[in-house]
C-alpha cells in the first residue's frame, strides 16, 4: 500500500530541479524509436509473444544481446552464456541469492550503487567495503578485506568503468591486479557496466580479465532509456548461466517481460539503439559544457559521464548543503548514500546532469548550486 507521506515527498521532489537521480539526458531519438517500434509491433505477432514466458530470452534476444555486448568486449560472446532479465537489480538478486548464504559477505567499493545496501540487507548479507582511489578498487585493500574475513567472502560487486558516483575508470594494469586477487581468493565478480557502455573509449570489461569467475551485467537503462527495465547478464559459461538463471526459479521477478524484450531486441537489431546511444553521447557533451561554464569547474573525468562528483564547499556539512539546495528548489545526490560506511561520503555530492528536462532548467539549477557553493 502507498504510504501517504511518501507520496507527498515524491510529489514535492518532482517540483524540484532534479540532479539527485541519474538518467541519460532526454533525446528526440528515443521518441522516434518508440514511434517506429509501435509500427513494427503492430505488424509483428505480439499477441503470440505475450502468451508465453520468455525465460532467459529467445535465441534472437540473446544473439542481439551478444552483439550489443560485443561493443565492450571487442568480440562476440556465445549467446548461450547470456540471459535477459528485468534490470540489473533483478540480476543481482539472483546472483546474491545463489552465491552468498545469509550471514555471508559481499565485497564492494567503499562508495557504491546505493541500492546494493538494502539489497544485501534483504538477503541477510554483510557488505564489506574495499578502498578506492582515482582508478577504482585498490588491490591491496581487496586482498586485505578477503584476509580479514578468512576467505568467507564469495563475491565482489563493482563498477570498474564509469563508477557511480565517482566516474572512475580502472586502468588496464589495475584490472589485471584485481583479477589476480579475485583468483587468489576464489571470488566471483559481479561487474555492473551500466555506465561503461556510454564511453566509446572505455577499456575492456574486468570480466574479460577473469572470464572464469565473472558475471558481466549490462542494463540498458543508463544508456538508452531509463525505465525500459531490461538488462543482459553474461555468465562464465552457458551451463553456469543456465544453472543460476534456471527458468524454474520463479521466486523473484527476474524473468524478462516479453513485450520489453521484443522492444529491446528490435532496437538492438535495427540500429535504433546505436542511434540513441550516439545522441545520448552528444547531449551529454552539451550538458557537460553547460555545467562547466555554470560551475566554473573543469572535470577531470571521461567526457561520456553525465554525473559529477563535486566537493562540498568549505564551511558546509553535507546535510546542511543538501537542505539549503532543496530550499532553493534543487535536489542533489547526498554523498553519504553511496558510502558503505556513510562517514566516508560526507565531503561530496553527486549531480546527475541528465535529469533536468531542458537546458533552461539545467542552467537555472546549476546557477543555484553555483551561488550556494560561493556563499
Ligand atoms: C550502478 C547502477 N547499477 C544499476 C542501476 C539500476 O539498474 P536497473 O534499473 O537495471 O535495475 C543503477 C541505477 O541507478 C545504477 O546506478
């Protein structure tokens, strides 16, 4: 049931200029793709497609996924290693439930995707943070964390490419070291590459450095359309993928919705997806340059990232700054929500440049933030 006070909060939040959430910027290509897709669906036999469960996706869905993932791997993976699901969170639920017993340990970057915290709680799993620097995970800290729990950590959840919230990208050397330590401690790697696909120059996924133990997850929500709610997962082998994403497991809502899969496969196989991704990249560049001018800052991060991790101005604490921004009509991402140990995240905030609906609102919101940071 809806909690009336939550409903009120959400409707108040929608009146704010929103930098707190993090979506791709709006692009007309998505509207055009939807129109084209409905014409296609009207001709396709959708009634038949929605009669049956789609399990891990049809062969065509998985082949389309393999060719989309090939942009990151520079090679086409065996489609039988791939499963489609209802988004990254659904995939992570399946992986955590399969690999980590209640009371077990999941390693993660010290700053991480906020949803991992409630998700691990749901499964009674303890999150153990690993230190990060400008290149992401620090190998010595990963090694030490595994030793601390005497080998009981089974898996590492991480974002090696365009990390959320820092936008850090692990170098090739760092990927090799992290893979080596994962091997030493027999860890599975759950690699979330939801932002990685945004950068045409990103290094190959961590999964290609440790393919025997990696689960590579690529959702479409941060690159093509935020609420399409579909993601692809590539397991270490087709048989392991089949075991973990066994169609008989119906206890979580992981299985892909057939109509959504139909749309995604159409986008991936017709070039519509490439068109959307290019326009997201172009609009990101425009928004980044607006932000650079408005905030008077230069950002030392990959040009494809549309989220900024900004240092709090001196004299402010995080709670007061978030509150002051809200009073002026702007929502920003509180840094401590990303921190496994929340005291680590209290010196920065995140700005998602993609959510404001147009450049006018983007400029107004940024000028309020700029005034606040200079106050
Ligand atoms: C790092 C990261 N992974 C995954 C997601 C969400 O993925 P999905 O909507 O596919 O469950 C988000 C959304 O905020 C995210 O920031």
